[in-house]
């Protein structure tokens, strides 16, 4: 993590294709917002300010997936200007929900939605996470990222350190919150496969985790597959459920799994 | 654990002592030397430790991590560390300058069994960052020269530029009460006058080793252990006279956070120094 | 040991009298008939008809995350602000035993002030319980308590027999002596003995814990561990719900707009992926099987050598929690050579198919 | 011929630009582009189960995630003939109030006010208007808090599910929400006075049609089963396509809509124009005090309209809480079977009319059509910019 001792960190917040939830989450830190703007030199943040500068940066937070050629250029430019590039939110880290299609499916669907019209301002490309195009220094997943995670990142970054990360699954926080496990009740919860950080929002409310933070490091997909199958779920349906939020990154697993179970 | 230093609940054992960096300079590109003094003079002098013990160093905003004490207890007051840039704590530490503050707590760990080593020949084999704890052993033995028999040092590095304490050791090597051998895997400078080859290529140079009276001490990267241990065994050094220090994840240093547990041994309490005998009886160790 | 009697109607007035400015924690029903320990002001929320809570009561002393100290540039200040006077009411024998085990652990070699200070400020009011098929405390010999509590309430339908376990417990009684009756009648004693006998008979699960240290040693390389590793979801749940688990991480969390950090202590679990990871990407226990071995060594073997009894207090929480049947009951039974109908066996058959 | 291009509009939610082509003194063309790429949201849920669709669809937009949630839920509940309990209905409305307060305070204080007062952003404004900025932040926070209590988190909550909710919030949480609402009222009054009293630039008198949900029974509100057009016509929800014929333009991945070949406006101003006279209480009085004919022809009056709606929401909340707490606690979600069907859900998002149409076949989603307020407004935005640029 870069830092200059006397000057405030120069931070830029950029949005590619997505729901803008991660940028909005920064604005949702209402009680901390004034401190944030005082502690850091926010150079660019389209959603919040109009006097934006495109200069050298210490940190660039990039949210959204890469979905047009113009965004590829923009992203490369950000990489050139920033010491540290952070993939901010699930769309940037994993491609988001829009990245779950295969290339062919995507082409087909694009045609169905937009017909043959050629866009004048830029060409669409299959949505991908930003590390498909540039080197990424840090990943903050989540759909959207959480306030705690963002503030933890920010306060540590301001002092020149990366955040502490615990690559745990959702179950960890779910247990802290003393939820009765949904898997035991036969509800298809993806908690064991999903990166922690949301606060176990869904199981807190008796709703099974949908996996919106993307796959957890070290997750045991095979075991969960068979467990859900044993609970009466259809293999294809489980796969689809798992793929919803994992973007392009679950594909590798499916390939491996296919080989293993043959 | 040294009972004299046992800290009671009144003085929260997790609370570091403010300390200042007295001196810091690079030993190599990614290993820096740090000399640190506890700010409170009285506490600085009463910080007594043994060779092979470690301390927790904390850096504001980055965290805390364990580091072997590289200085010798025979020279109290200042603590020396030799630290490789690895992650959050160490990177931040590298940005600090002389006079900046860090936090220190310790010393922790069992340290080397000095009593058992006394009167024996000491064969020290270190590689890479293994020099951090073993420099303390070496300096201590030299400072208390008459307590020990022969002192033999084998030290290896990848390249001359990566040899920790190179100049200090080249100097020490000139002493006639020490048999010192330095080696590099490869010499890219053309100026290296010492041995070239991995550290085990130094063993044939050793003469008249009396295994029963020798304590072998080794610390280095994981691959090194395997080969050096074989050499020790070839020399017939008894397993309980072969000593090594191990690394594990640690968050507390005092046997509470659980991370350093190997089977049911806490590395921070019963280690980090283990004999080869211990190691062969601990299933998870190597 | 002194024993008194308390009419059930007098329970709430007694709690009211002793509560003072302390926080009273008691079992409260969460949805689906599961219970959790919660701070209660309204005593009618207390539900003593429970077997085990989801999280063990250690969370009351060492919360999942708390500040250990504040660090500024040149100063470190202890933070004990999360510790306050607390009463735990309704804690069962197994959990009291777990507290005793933790007391030993946190005093071993170096004292952990966060546990010990919290403990000093804690009043423990135990309560009798009735086993279900997952309770193993009779096997771990933790189904009765002789020490470790201030008062212990045994439910005899309309009254409680109250054992006084400490001088502090005695002081508590003295707050409202008029609520208690000094003398137990013969029928009370008969009832008490009868209850104990019936309860002893109600245990359906028996585990040979005495054999476990040897079996762990002998079967260290058994194929069982690989199977467990294949099935384990690495979700950390067994570890997080166990009353004798203690691992934690420490985080330096700078405070926005201030020049100091909060140094936070947060639970960790050895069954999680990154537990033994160190700088540079090395991980000493990358395999789930290795992490499980560590956990079971801890529960079934290592404490015995250090403290003379297993770390497991037989509460059955891991049994009630693990989605894939890996728990002390099934693992101990398998190590002991019994057939166990478990997910891990079915899984390995499926995978090879 | 030259073009003036603003590639990235600042302080709007989403990433858009405006490109005006000027030939001599005549503006020949204005294009409002959305720089974002296509996400094909309507294709994402195909083959997925309805509950997965309910989780994914609101990810279209973070700012109106609760509106999307309510809309998609209404669609599926219509498609599968599910009747939620009155208690769940009230909680859904509460969730909607939270979003309106959050979104409207964001929009008025953070995105719009700095422009009127000449600051680059709201935080810079804090130097001179510390109190206002602080309370406005608290107001936004309060809106977020409601969404968290009702739906699980600020953005993309998951508590609202088909058939009701995963879990009821606690009584204490609901009472807290009510108490806070009452405390805010003086500031809400100030907010209305501030925005309704501001001098707005003259607009080139561009008349348009206004469109919003008809809440029914003569009330003001944020959802309904019919679309109400300022011409007086109403359209039932299932005929939504007759008013919102989305089409693709070549300069944006956001689709555009026209009503009877004319652009139309949705949003706060549309609701106030169409329904303002139904406002009661303090909001009703403020409507009478400030509303006049110029509002109808000047899009700057979106902001005063938003503040009237903020007031409406704050006045509605205490009653909502009371009604909610009066009802027994039934199961938070009603039992239902996934079955085949087609359904449309209409709600008012803060930005305007939002339509979700979802179809289920063989237990999975077979067709999705979502019409967002942006799609409906873009034609009008371009038209206004054209007039303004002129
Ligand atoms: C007894 C002992 C003595 C050591 N002596 C030295 C020494 O003299 N010189 C030296 O350079 N290094 C030494 N190390 C290793 C050193 O502790 C790690 O390199 C250091 O923790 C890296 O911290 P970081 O925050 O920079 O790295 P990060 O990768 O950011 O570490 C993340 C976190 O994991 C923990 N962690 C990571 N690696 C280790 C590790 N190996 N051991 C314990 N905790 C870890 C740290 O607590 C840290 O907060 C020693 C380790 C042990 C156990
Ligand atoms: S409910 Fe889901 S997240 Fe919670 S413990 Fe069970 S599987 Fe894990
Ligand atoms: S529980 Fe799962 S789906 Fe729900 S918010 Fe958390 S990560 Fe997302
Ligand atoms: S190992 Fe299982 S049964 Fe034993 S104390 Fe822990 S959670 Fe309870």
C-alpha cells in the first residue's frame, strides 16, 4: 500500500457497469462521511462531487464490471494513474450477476435485447471482472460491499496498510448471530460456499444465503453439492443457484467437478 | 518460560511497551536491521531475555507480529531484530525511521537450553533469515567464550548480496577462537572469496567433530532443515543435541490465541526451540 | 455445603433483589425452539425449558469482537470497558464445567486478564437440565457440578432445591432470606434423589472418552480422517459453538479521524481455511483433514495430558450444529470402531460412483 | 457544426453523459447517453427459480433497490396468486418509505442543493451549512435505517421475500422508527420551506405528460394496480405495454420509452402533479401553499416535489407503526406453491414509475420485462436539454 507521509491520500472512486451500490455505500456512511472527506483527498467520485480531477492517484476504487470497450480504455487509464487499484464490489471482483453467461449465451442474449442496432458511443463486450484486463492489488467483494469492510479498508489504507482479511465463509458470522442452521432444516443455504462479510444478512432473516459475496476461499463445493442433493435438490438447480453471483469464476470449478465425479 | 519475567494480570500481558527505533538500516533488499530501545529506561534494563526467545513488535495501524531477538542478552538495554518484509506489519515497519515508536512485548518462548549447551562444542548452521535467531546464539557464545568448547559457524545465502550480517560475520570469522565458514549458492559479483555451494557442501570441511560433545543448532528456510539434519545425523550427533527453531502463525505469544499449536504443544510456550528428538515425536511438525 | 429451598413463585422476586446494576443473562427462546443466552430485563422472557443454547455462554465473557487496548503513537492503554458486573442465570452443568476448564486454560503460564477480570465480575446461577440424545456429559463426567457456581437451582416441579456453592452465593441468599426455606423435608430429599436417578437413566448416548487419547494416537493416519476432510464444509461452526474453544485473532483497527487504533480481539476457528496461514502464502494446515485432526486432538486428547480431563464437556452443541455429521459423537464412535450412519460415508460412495 | 460533450455527468446516480450537437446557433441534436454497458438483467433470471429472481432483479439499481424488490414481489405474487398478510403489506410499505426518505434526501441535499448554492459537493457545503448538512445526513441515515430494519440491510436487503418476509422486526425497532419520525418533523418542515422557496431558473415552458401509479381509494401513495396519466386516463397494470413501449436507441444501453409517440415524465413531479391534491396533513397544507401551475412546466420542480414526498413519508410512518403493532403476529411468510403464471407489479420508485413483469413456467422464470423510470425519462431528459441548450 502506498503512502506519502504528510499529504493526504489521493483517492479516486470509479464506476463501470453495475448498480452503483458500492459507491452509494460510501455515501451511506453518513455519520463518517465528513471525516472521510477530511481524512482523504477524494479526487474523483462522480456520484458525490462535480469538481473531479483525473490525475495521479494513491488508490483507485473501481466498482462495476467491464462491459464496454470504452470501459476497458478507462480502466487501463486508471491503472496507469493509480498506485493501488482496488476491485470494489462483486461486479469488479467477480463480474457480478451480469457475468454469469458464457460468451455464446451472452452474444445470443445481447442480440435478443438490442437487436442489430450498433451502438454509436461504444461497443459492448461480455461482462468480466476487472482483473481480466488489469492487475488488481486488492479485492473487496460483496454485492454490495459492507460498510464495515469499506471503513476497515479505508482506515487501514490511510495509515498505509492493507486491511486484515479473514477469508471465512458466511457461516462464521451466521453462527456468531446464533442462527439455527438452515441447511439442517433442508433449506438450500449457500453460506458455507460464500465469502463472509455481509453479516449473514440472509440467514439472520431465515432466508438462505444466495451467495452474493462470491465464492469463499477454500470452500468445499463438492460436499455441499452432495449434501443438497441428499436433501432432495436437483443437481442442475443447485449448480444454477451457485452460479448466480459467482460470475465467471465458478466456471473453473464446474469443469473440475465434472471431471471428479465422472 | 522464564519465571522471573512472568507478567501478572495487573500489568496486562497483552499490552506492549512503547519503544523507539534507535537504528535501522537495510541488510539486504528485503531484510532490514532494527535496533530498538524500550522508552522507559528502567523497563529497558529489566527486559531480560534468553537466546532464541522472541518478542512481539507492534506497528501502529498495521498490527503485531513475532520476531526473534537477534541481539545477545549479554549486552542488555538494546534489542536487535532482523526483519524481512513480508506483509502488513513488516511493510509498515520498513517505512519507520530512527526515533519512531513501535510497541514491544515479551520476551516469549523457551529459548535455547544454555545450561545444557555449556561445556559443549557448538555447531551453528544458518541459512537466509535463520541468521535472525542464531546471530543471538553466536554472539552470546562469543561473549561467554570460556563457557563453551569449539564454536563452529556455517552460514549460507543465495548470493553475496543476500547474506545477512555479511560484513559482521566476515569480521568475526577472523577470530581464532571460532571456526567460521561462509558460503553462497552462486556468486554473481566475482568478488566472493569464500565458499560457493549450498550450505551442506561446508560439512566435509569440518574436522574432528566429537559428536557426543557437540550441540548442533540449525535455522533456515524449510528445505534447508532436511539436508542439514541428515548431515548432523551422519556426524552422529545425538538427536536431543540437535536444536532448531520453528515458525508458526502467532497472535499472542503467550499460549492463548491457539494459532501456534502443533498437536498439543504451543510453539510460543514450549518452543520455538525444539530438539530433533522432540520433533520426531510430534506428528505435525515437519 | 448449604442447601436451601425456594418456591418457584419466589424466583423472580429473588432475581430482582440480587440484580442491582448487574446485567442478567438467561436463556431466551429464539425462533424454532432454539435458545440463546440474552441479557434480560423482563424476566418473563426467560425460558428455562431448554437443552443447549446455540452459542455457549463464553460469548458473555469474551464477545466475538472486543477492544483489548488502544494504541497511539507512544502509548498503550488497556480497555476493559466491555467488562461489567454480570449474572448468568440458568447455566447447565456442562457449561459450568466448560468455565472451569477455561479458567485453567486462561491461567496457565500467563494469565489472560480479559477472561479473569470478566470472571471476577460474574455471578453464576446454575440450573438443572434434562438430557437429549446428543448429550454426552455423563460420559465426560460433567453432568453434575460440585464447584464453579455460586448457586445451583434444581427443579423439583413447584420448588427449587438451591445449592450454595460459594460464599458469594451465600451473600446472595442473604439479600432476601425471607424468600427461602432453610429445611428440606424428607419428601424433598426423596424427590431430589428420584430426579437424579431418572435423569441418569435418561442418557442415551455413551462415549468411551477414556479410550480416546490412545485411539487418537493409534488412528492418527486412519483413512477416516481423509473421509472427514472430504465432507467437512470448513464452515467453522463446530468450533464456534464449542464451549471450550478459545482461538482468536487480533486486528489493529485505526479510528477514522483520530490518531489512535483500537486493537480488537475476535474469535477464530481452527477448522477455517486460513487458520494456520502465515505471511508469504504458506499454510501449515491447508487440508481440511489436518485441521479436523487438530480440533479433535484438542477435544479428545491434549487437555487430558495437561489438565487431566478432556476438553469436551459433552454439551452436544457440535452434534446439533454440523450440517455434515462431523462431531464429537460420530467421530468418537467411529474411532471406537462403531458403524456410524454418517454423511461422510455416503459422500465417499457417491464420489467414487 | 460543433458538439458540446459532457462525458460524465456528476452527482447523478449512474454513469451518464450529455452530448449536444450545435450547428451555427441551432441545436440540432441532444443525446443523453448511459455510459454503462448492457447487463441483460432481464435474461439473467431465465431458468432460475422465482426466489432467485427476487434476489437478483433488484440489483439493477442500488438506489431504488427496495422499489425493485416491492415491484418484483408484486409481480410474482400476482403471477402465482399469493396473498400476503396485512401485516406484511404494512411492512412492505414501511420499507418503501425508508427508501424514499433515503433517496430523496440524497437527491435533494447532496446531488441538487450544492448546485443551487454553488458548491462542488455537499461536504464542501458543510463549512457554511454545518447544521443542515448534519441533519440531512441524519435524515438519510434514518431512511437507510428503516430499510435495514425492514429488509435486512441498506442496499440489496433480502428480508422481503415472496409471500411476506423472512422475519418480523422487533417491536422495539418499530417503536424507535416511529419516535425518530416524530423528532424529525421540524427539520422536515424546514426542508420543504427551503426547497419550495428557492428561486428556480425559468424553464422554456415545455409541457409534457405525467405518469404515475394510481394508489387507489383517493389516497396519495407509492404503488397501485393502475397507471394514471395526467390526461386523466388510467391503464390497468397488465396493459402496461400500451403506455411504455420501450425501444432501443443507438447511443445508449438504456432503453427509451414513448407514450403515444410522445415522451413523458415520471417521478416526484409527476406524482405531485397527478396526486398532490390528495396529500393530507402538513404535507397537504404545504402543497396548497407552494404548488402552482409553473410546477407543471418546469422540471426543476422535481426537487420541491421530492421534499413534499419526504414530508408525506414522515407523516405516514407513525401511523404505519401503530397499525403494524396493533396486528397479531402471524407467520411472517405465507405458504405457497410455485406455479405457472404471469404477473405485473407496479410501484413508484423515487425516480418514478417502475414496472416489473415476470412469468413462471415449469417452476422457473420464463420471461422478464422490467421498465425502469430512467428508460421512461430519458426521452424527456433529451428534450429538456435540447430546449435548455437552445
Ligand atoms: C517465533 C517466530 C520468530 C520469528 N522471527 C522472525 C524474524 O526474526 N524475522 C522475520 O523477518 N520474521 C520472523 N518471523 C516471521 C514473522 O513473524 C512474519 O514474517 C510476520 O508475521 C509477517 O507479518 P506481516 O504482518 O508483515 O505479514 P502478513 O502476511 O500481513 O501477516 C498477516 C498476519 O498473519 C500473521 N502472520 C503471518 N505470518 C506469520 C508468521 N510467520 N508467524 C506468525 N504470524 C504470522 C501476523 O500476525 C499478521 O498479522 C518469526 C515468526 C515466529 C513465529
Ligand atoms: S444457515 Fe447457512 S450460513 Fe448459517 S450456518 Fe447454516 S449453512 Fe452456514
Ligand atoms: S447471506 Fe449471502 S446472499 Fe445474503 S447478503 Fe450475505 S452473502 Fe449475500
Ligand atoms: S466438542 Fe462438541 S460436545 Fe464437546 S464441548 Fe465442544 S461442542 Fe460440546
